[in-house]
C-alpha cells in the first residue's frame, strides 16, 4: 500500500498521541518518524525529506500554521490535526497549502484513509492526471467532457469550473474561498451563494439523490470535497 | 438637643464624610495677614524651612520675594521648581507649573498668594483651584493671603478702606484650612512701609497711601484675627460633631436672599453668605422673575447673571420663581422654603416711585411674621442703568391701523350723530384708543388717543372743522381720551408681559417634565444618550454631546447635531469634569479657553457621564437666564443614567445568579456523566488484561469513549454559550448540505434507526452560521435517536412556511409530556426516566442557545399523526436569501 518509499513525519508534542499514530502507521506498513517540536520537525523534514507530515497545530515552540509553508517548500504534503470548533484554523491551514485536515479526537481508520488520499495525490500531481473516474462518472479534464453512465452531461461554464477544480483535488477538501477565486475571480470572493447554486446544479446532474448527496460532500463552513470511491 | 436622645450621640454623617475626605487629602495652611508687608511670605518660608529641617520633603512651587534680602535668604535652602512660561499678548508671564509640582509630589509645596489670578491660557482661572488639585493629590500646601481678598469680607474691607481688590477668594477654600495670622502692630507696619520694606506696585501706590492709615490697619487686623478665630470655631465644631460630642446645635435656620439686577446686590449675596456661615445654616438665593425683566437693559441682564453666579459660587441653593411682583414672589417663596432669615436690599428710589409702588420692605415687615428681615442699602443706580435697552420692534403698520380705526369712528360718528347728538359720540373714540393700547402697546395707544381727541374736536365739537374749543367740558373729553389710552396700554402691557413670563415658565416646566418623561421611557444606554443630547440641544438651542469613560479614556457616546471635533483643551476640560465632578470649560472657572462647557452627570453611583454643550456662534452656551433650566435638565439626565446603570447592574446580578445555578448543575452532571463511561472503560480495560481476546469488551470500550467524546463536545458548546462566546459568522447556506453533513456525522448514534429525508432540493438558501447549524442538527438528530427505539424511523422535513422556512425532525419515540414541551430546552431537563439512554441533557439547551444566537426559532411538540415528538427550527423571512440571477455563465 505504501507506494511511496519515503517516510511519514508525525509532529505532535503529546508523546501518547505520537505513539498511537506511529503504531497505526506502522501497522499499515508506512515508515514513520516523529518530532515533538517545530524546530525538530523542520530539521527532520529537510534532512529526511518525508512524503507527508501529520501536523498538530498546537506546538510548544511555534504556531503549527507557520510550519505549513516551509514544509510545502520541501515538497512535503501536510495533513493537519485541529480541534473540532476551530473552523477558521482549518480554512487557514488549507489556504496555506495543507492538503487536508482531520479533527481531534479522530478514529484511526479515518486517519489512515486521509493518509492514503494524500499520498495518492502526491503521485497524481507528479503525473498530472487528466482523467478521473468516480463510479459511473468519467471526467476528462483535457477534453472538458463529463460522462455519466456513458452519456455526456452538459454544464454551464461556472458549473464545470467548480467540478474540474474539485476533481483536481478529488478526495480532499477545497475551501469555498479557493473555489470562488479560481472559478469566479476575486470580484466575487465573498459571493458564496454563487457557489451554493453551482453545487446544487452539479448535484442535480450528477448525484443519484440530490437531497442526499454522496458525491459532493459539504464540510460545514470550510468547503466541498469530491468523494472518491474506494 | 436632648443628650439622652441616642441620635444626639451619633456622629453626623456630613461631618464624618468631611473628615473622611480630608484623610488622604493634603492640608492647606494659610498665612493670613491684615495687609501687604506684614511678612506672610517670610513666615511661610521660615516654617517651610523648619519642616525641611525636621526631614519633610519641601519645595517652593511659586514664591514672590519682591527682592527682599531676608526673604530671599530663606529660599536658598529649599528646592525651587521652575515656573511655566506663558506668552500672553506679547508679555512673557510665568505661572506655577502645576503639572511639574504634581509630578514631583513633594510632601509640602509652598505656593505664595492664594488669591492670585492665573494668566489666561492656564488650566485654571485662579490659583486656589491649582492648590485644590495639589491637595487632592495628597500634597500639603502652605500659602499666603491678605484678609481683603476673602470673598465675603470684600465689601466690608472696601467700605472703610475705599480700596476694592479685584482678586477674591471663595470662602469655602478656607473651610478646612489651618489659618495662622501673621500679625504685627500697625505702627510697626507703617514704619516698615516708610522704610521701603513693603512691596507695592507703582501704579497702586497712591491709592494705597490711604489704605495704610493706622485706623484702617487696626480694623483689618481685627478682621483677620476674627476670621482666623471663626475658622478655628468651625473646625472645632466639625470635630465635635464627628466625635459626637455635640452639646447644642442651632438648627432650623434657613436663609433666603433676594437677588436682583441692582448694582449692589453682590454685597447682599456676600452678607447672606456671612450670615449663613455664622448661623451654620443652609441658604438659598432667590431670583424673582417679574414682568419688569422683559424691559431690562443689557447691563442689567449681565449684572443679574453675575449676581446669581456669585451666589452659586458661594454655595447658595438657586431658586427662580416667576411672579407678578417682587413682593408676591418673596412672600410665596418664604412660605415654600420655610425661610427664617430674609436678606433684602433697599434701593434708594425716589419718593415718587415708592408712593406709586409701595415699599416691598415695608410691606414685608408688616405682613410676614416669624421671619427676621435684614435690610441692606443698595448702591445707587449707576449711569449704566440708562444704557441701551433691547428695543421693542416698532411697526409703522400699527400706527396706520390705529389711525384707520379712528377714521372709521369719525365715519360712524357722522352716521349716528343725527340720532344721538354730537356729545355722546365721544364715547365711540374710546374704542380705537383702548383697542390700539391693548393690541399695539403704549405709543400707539397714546397716538390713537391724541388722534381721537383731535378728530373729535375737528369733526364734532363746534365750531366744526376747526381745532378751537369753546366749551370747557370738551377740553375734558380730549384729555380723558389720552389718559384712557395711557392707562389702558400700561395695564395691557403688564398683563401681556406677565402672561409671557408665565407662558415661558410653563414652557420650561413642561420641557423639563417632557424631558423626564421621554427619558423615563427608554431602557437602552445608547438611545438614552442620543435622546439626552438631542433634547438638550433642542431645549437650550446648543450643540450637545455626552462622553463617558471607556478603556481609560473619555469617548463621545452621543452627540447632536453631529459628532464634534474636540481640541486638546476641550478634552482636558471634559476630563476635568469627569475626574473632579465639577463643571469645566466655557463660562466656568476652569479651562475657560475650551469652546465647550462640560457638566458631570453626578449620581449616588459616581459620575456616569459628562455632558458637553456649546454654541455654534461660540457664545456662552448656558446664559444666566437659562442656568436654572439647564441644571434641571442635567439633573434629569443624570437620574436617567443612574436608573439605567441600576437596571443594568440588576440584570447582571440576575444573569450571574442564573449562571451560578447552571454551573452547579453542570458540576453535578459532570460528576454523573463523566464517571459512568469512565467506570465502564476502566472495567473493560481491566477485564481485557485478564482475558485478552474479547470483541464484546472492546466494542463496549469503544462505545463508552464515543459517549465521552460527545459529552465533551456538549460541554464545550455549553461553556461557549454560557460565556457568551458565540460569534456567529452567517453565510449563504444550503440546507441540503447542512442536513447531509449532520446525518453523516451522527452515524454512530443513530445506528439501527432509519433516517428519511423529505427536503426539497429547491428550498431557498438561508443566511446562517453553518458550523452552529451543524451542531444544532447533530443534537436534534441525536436526541431523536436517543428517545426512539431501534428499528424506528427518523424523518427530516423541510418546508416553506409563511414567509420563512421550517425544518422539522420527527421521531417515533414515546413523545413529550404534554404542556412541558418548552421546558425541554432548559439545561439538564430530561424526560423523566430517560437516564438509561445516556447523554447529558445539554443537547437541547445547546440547540436553544445556538438557535437564539442565529435568530432561528426552536420549538418542540408532539406529533399529531402518530406518537413521537417533533423538534422544529423555523428560519424567519429575514434569514431567507432570495435567489440571485444565475451566476453560472453561458
């Protein structure tokens, strides 16, 4: 499963959490290293070049958010651990370039699923995948063609823009802000209603039951996630 | 007072208060002299030096040695603080640097010349105000003073020395001061004067030659010694009262002084103050507003304002009554205030005036019993009295109408003359005469009278068409007409003026009552502040603002008509009013350079706000004639602020009490709900150690930790609600999203129950905080799952309803106890016997707390179609977003 030979860096100041995460990763076959502080994390990241860092934002020496940039610069993917109620923190982390976030306390299964998504995307990013398959939905990003069960589905330009952006980050959360900026531009960065309407249209055209969406999942106050079928 | 009376032994509250204020405050010691040259400054320096030798920290804040060598020698060993230079009209003046002294904080500061007037541009008008500030800062002050500068003795001194000093000192400054009389025999002083040892400014020397006569100096010396003895008496009395050693107290005296526009009325005020001091009685200054006031010259108005101002400065209670005459006003007020001593002035009027009007004093003495009447001669009217009166506008049309009326009577007379004869037609001419006098006043009345006389003569009295009169009775008719005109117009004029004053007084009273009523109806601080400003601006015809303290600085809380720009001096004046609880700024004694006049809103709870008023034309915002109205308005505003503050405090107390109860309940809940799953987990882990392979145990542990997790989430949410730490960030939210996420997140809790969604996908978007809504939905779904058995169905419905939108969560549980539906939203309310399902009872309280923060109405009811409960969320119209034009592009 661990197709990347490089290690996963676990950054947390709580020894018991580090131990649990390391054990889980170990069981799943990943090689893991640990850092109790931001300074140690940066040292290890540049020395060992891990594929992914699991980053707890509450670090003793620095705000975890400040680590995201340097880690990204070292081509390390970042999975952030945050407290449940800190919506702003989640959005900030994603905007700074984190790949995804996980709310504490978390299930081990959930953690491993997110780790898998992050690592898969690292590979995908290298090869710039242009065809995405989600169940019976086929998205061809180069040809701008979306088929559902073989039938071509037509979208308004903005609807397609949102879908393409979600497909490029399939499995991961894309913030409202990011979608609005890339699809509508900075003049409409606050017009979240536009996004809601586009998402409705997408669901009407792609979901089996638009009232109980399974494909485009909402993360309250953060963004949308295009679900991958595992 | 009966010594057995327990009250008599108790210290009087005022006396205790006064000694309490004295503690921590600096003491003022005044070196009082009868005249310049007695050696006050020398004595002050000598005592300062002595204190310094004893180890006290003494500085010279300001001392004038006037080049005297022996005095200068004394200053050498004491630290001298530099003075503050002030440039004024090209002169370079220096004044005591008040802030430097405050910053230096000595134990004792030596400040010469207590009665000194500061250069314009200083913080205070008078040095004694600077000294009050030093005393407030806990610094002891030594100062010097000549007896003739004391406000209440000013007249007495001037009466025999013929020299009036301009710089006077309010008596109250000396109330708590220690007074040391610097006394040398008059002969020695004259000796020193001749030897050139007394400093006298050149321009004053001629006038002062008379001043330094032996008889004058003796009298001044006696005054000084008496004043010092009086101060000692007062302080002794204070001491006795605060220690409850009172023997006798001459209570019940109340002094009333009538203050008018007469030039000598200031002397009356000072006399009343002396009387009040001597009797230790409260005193009021009475201003009687008579119709005559309408005809005051500007000089008279200014004098009246100054006299009233003086009384206020000296500590009188101010009373203004409108009355037809001085006599009426006085008799009325004597009864109303139960005065026992009356101080009156008697002007030196002509015998003619007294004959016509009667002497007020004579009438009063005859009519009022039980009141001691003090009569003082008033100064003769100065030339200023014949100065400019505010002119009554003359309208030539009025004359024209008067003459037309006369002409009409001539016509009418000619018509009826054949019937009644010419002699009776004279009565017709009374009509235009009285009419003009009543409607247009004296001059037109007289003009109509003369015109009538002439017209009657010309047209009716034989020989006709001449102005010649043969019969004496016709001469009488002519003069009677003019006399009637004069009399009528005077009567009418007086009635009119009285009515105007009455109306004005009624207007002011109505204004105050209206103001109080308006404020009484308000229950919110900001609105009250705005209303106070707008109303005072309207009633006083000024710009108004309110300031209050926020984060250590005074900020404007409301202003009318617009928010003003405040200069540094304005801010200083506002600060002063706030800090000291005294008026400051334009028209007061402090920081007069400010364009604004600031009044503190003082209440029993302290100063709650500062009211600032100014006029756009930079005039005095509170002219003397409106001072009484203004102070009533300030009082009302202060009362309103006090009431709101009390209400706020009360609300806070209630909220605190509720929070306390909640905290108690929370603690017991934590004890129960935290211990139960922890016990299960601990037991499970222990069992695992003994029996390592048990899936059953593991799933128990997992379930219990899940329960703990939910509980912590609830606790955190509840704490946020309780702490008021919810700051919703509403955004356009799709309810489909919200419901789907919530259903997804309560997967564990709803195990075994089917969730059916009945939410149309085309419901409008709502403006709400998606995270808070998420928590509300989680709690509601969780709650529905908890109270209904496995295999049941939970239905979630969304409907447009009225102008809003309703989300409902329906379960198939046992339903709710009828009539107690709303109670469920209280903290820790649980349906009886529901403990088995676990959970804290916090869930619905969180729903209620978050809903309220979002403006969503949360309701609970029983289902009408089946057993089970409905919990519903109603989004009112204001939260619904009308669909915009499709922004999806072509």
